[in-house]
């Protein structure tokens, strides 16, 4: 694909070396997602939407290359593939132009031109097309052909046959077709023909000719959508005198020829009867495709921002109080995922709504809003107050109007086995929550019929809109990381470099030998360099021994993190628990420093949700002789005494932090600083191998960049003294 790098460079205003790199990456099977996250040169230069634009274009060029080969083979088969034609074919960058070149090989045997060719008027047509100056008139030249075919009864019949034949030949001229397409693009106008002239929305356009370049991309998409819905007919044309003048400059060889008037007539007929009808739809498709590319980019950019907000949004509760004896609650995440449902009996007078079970439900899902169906049973003020008091916030009930025309409960998504356990009441409440939240997360599962998340949703076709939304969701899922066991059901399964056979091989290997780290993927039979390069960053192993294998960090970056670990004398656990430590590592290159902040830090943070998981392969305890004095490591508090705190740092024995070493300020009791089970960062002060003792410290730990100094809470004695002080001074 390197032959297209110059075109890529010019089309996207990229440096030539970047265009070369992208073409080479495409050829090697790299995914835009991989390049956006793990390629330093690319990620600092292009965002994911721009990368998809380039790769979509390269996809189209690859299809075009295959089509060029088919056209060349067609001409070669009949012995008409000349060096000039082959050279020209190699330069073609438009599929319609290839169709133009192929048209003469696939004539319609029932067309007027082909029927005329069978009547024996070829020689006369050649003479007229040559546009020579003849002594005889064109009628006199046509006279000898009368009677050659039963249908050629008069001179006019002969001339009509010649006109039909030449009009078709002119219409097959690929240069003329290319000129016509370009003219329609640049100087064409749209005529909007409403199906109903009284239609307020489209009737105002009746009889108006609007230049193509006066439409915005959004306007174009709206009119194309209206044509799809058969509300209007969209005609694309140009002023006849301008287009015919263009063709006259191309086809007229001799202005003084005997056949000049006939050529004029042929050009007009060629355009109105043959060429315009055959290219109008092609040009409309090109205009639409260009507008759709613009729209897809707009949609992706907007949905990426909205999706990020959606994922951080708190859950909502949908409450139904319509039943006489009980009430139902459904919990739904901010992204529209079903979290749970419960039914409780209505309490008697003066009794609380919040049973112990309902308190647990509130604690588990902690809603930010309470929703109810508009016009449904009113939610008692007592319930709202008790819920607000319990969670420490104020609730107001938001009424939601059910969508009767497009109820999410009727979707195929809601018919899945996952929702089979829900009764009709819970399912209706969930549908109400979806109607209110309008989650981007569910778009690819529900479709676009149930709610709108972007103004262009109504103008883009459903397939195009869902493709754009799908890329946003795929990217988000990859950034979270894909468990090695879930590869087959993840966006990784769509990577060109990861065929189904290799996915099956990964699954088989993991079942037989268990993939315990990212580099184990290299042991899978059939694993290629391209596949490993593209997927190993996104794949994570939740129970891996090394915390970095639980992250979305690419193995290529492991050496860099190891260098940070050695330089700052911290552990892998510390890096995962607090990736900001990386900021203190000296990086001179601004691009690499930015890459570390924007990419590596979030990639390591992805492992934080697995910090509590114990590796299936028990970590080998570190010998005392291997414990390095001065190193900063991460550990877990195992015991608290009056004189200090014991911490497990994965050595053969626990280390001790004396109470005087717990913080930079005075500490009265150890529980002012830590609790049993806390993960803490400690510095190794001294190792006594004979007495099997490790002395630790949390003093000055805040001086290590990115680490927080221990906070000291007030002791019970200090709080009592403060209380006495205020009591005495009342």
C-alpha cells in the first residue's frame, strides 16, 4: 500500500514519513486502535477518528486495486490490454472510472446503438465521426444505405440509426464520463420534487434549482434521508447549454466538417438520453458518501465525549407504587445497564419503607435520581425522605413519559435470556429507565428506533450511524481491557490480524495450560508477530502474578516501567496503586513525556480493579538477603500493636514500622494512620538477617514524587481534650 502514501499525505495534510508509516502499518495488518494507543509516533499525531478515516480510505483503495486487476484481465482476455491502458488503469483512484473503462466491453445488446450497429451503417457512422469536409451533403452520403436493412426505408431512418450508434459511442467515452461527473460535482444543481406539493416541509422547494455547493453536509443528508423515505425525489442536473458546450470542445474535431450539425444533435441526445441518466445516481452516491464521512466523524467526536460522561454517571432507581400491597424498584446504571430489581411490601402507618433488605439494595446501587412513570401512582413523600436521609442527599422524583411508539421493552434486546427472569412489571420499569437515560452503551444492541443521542442520527442511515457509535463503544471497551478468556466476544475478534482459527487456538491453549502473563500468548500455536503486537496490550490477565499483566500496558513498555521501578526503588504494586509515580521519572523528549501522561498512566490504572485478586500462582517469598535497604515497596498491614505496625511486603517475614516512623508528624496511636488490611507504601530502613527482622518507615514517603504522605487522624484523647475545651468555654 506504500504506493498510496503520497495520496494519503496530500489528502490528510500529513508529513510524508507519517503517511508512509500508516500505509506500512495497514499492510502489516495493524488496527487503528493499536496505533492510537500503543504507537508513540501516531498517537501524538492523530486521534482515533482520523486514523479510521485513513484506514477506511485504504480499505477502499485495496478494493479498487482488486477491481483494477479484474478490468485489466477483461481487456487482456480479448487482446486489447495495451501498455498505455495498463498504465492508465494503475493510476485510476475511482471505482466509477473503472466502470467507465469497462462499459465498452459490456454493451447492452438491446440498446438503440447496438441495434443500429447491426443494420450495416458502421462505415457511415465512422465517416461522420471523422468530421471530414465532404463535397456531398450528409443526406447524400446516407442515401446509399437506404434498404440495407428492412428498417432503413428512408434517409432519415439511416441518419437516425447513425445518430443512435454514435450517441452510444460518445456516451461510452470514459474521458467524457469523467468530465461529466466532475461537472455535476462542481456545477450541478439539485431539483427537489416533493411527493406532496402541499407538504409544508418540502413544498417550498418545488420548482427551485439549488446549486449543490450551496447545501451543507447536514442539509444533503436530510434530503437524501427524505428521498429514502419517498417524501421527495432528488434530481441532480446541470444547465444543458453549459454541459453540451463542454462536450463540444471534447468531441468536435473540425468545426467546418459536413457533419457538424449532426454531431451537435448527437451530443445533446447523448447527454439527455444516455450519459446523464447513467451517471446521475453515481454522482449522488459520491456526494452522499462524502457527507456521510463528515457526519460519521462528527458523531464519533461527540459520542466519545458523551460516552465518557455517561460512564461516570451514577445509577438511577425506577419506582412503581401502583400495586395495592407492594412496590417495585429497578436499579439501572448511568450507562443503561440493568443492575437489579426488588419488590417490597408497603409498610403500615408510621412504619419505615426501608427494610434491611432494601437498605442493602440502596447501599449496593446508591441512586442519584428516582424515576417514575408520568401519570402513574404517586411516590409517597415518606419514601422519598427516608431514602434521602439514608443516603445523605435530597431526592426529587422525575416523571418519565413512556414511549408507546418505540418501547424498548419490545426490542429484541429485551427478549434475550438475560431478561427472562424479569416479570412484566420490572421489564416495564427498565424500559422506562432506558427511555429516560438514552444510553449510548445500548445503541448497538437496541438500534436507533427508541431514542436519539445525536442530531445527525435521523439523517444518517441506521447502519452508518451504528457503525460510528460501534467504533466509540469498541474503543472504550478496549481501553478497559479484555480478559484473555473473553477475546472471542470482544472487539479484538474484528482485528484483521486475528483470524477465527487463532482465537480458537488461544482459547484451547488457555484451557490446557493457562495463560498466566501477556507473553504466554507467544506460545499459542499460529500466533503471528502482527497478532501479538496488536492484541497483547489490550489483553489483560486478572489473576496474573505481575500486576502489569493485569493492566492494558503493552509488553513493549514493560522495560520502561521496570526502569522506573529500579530508578525510584518502588514495586510494581506501587506503580499500579499510584501510576502518578511515573511522572517523577525523568523524560527529556516532550512527545514521550506526553505519551506517558496520556497513555501509559491510564493503561496501568486499568489494573487497579484487580488489586485485591490473589494470583493463582503464589508469589515466591523474597529472601531477606534479597530485600534491598532504601527501596520503596508496597505492602499490606497485617497487625497493629501499641508500638507499631506489621506489614507484609512479600518477604519471608513481615516488616515492622515503629510508631515513630509512621508519619512525618507526631503519632499518638498507630490506628491514627492505618488500619489492618490497608495497602501502604513503605521504605526499607534496615534488614537484620540474623534476627530475621525488617525495619520499615513511612516517614518522608511523600517526598517520592507521586506518593501521598500519610495522614494522621486525631486520637481519641485529642478529641476528648477538644470536647472539654469547648464545653468549658460555652
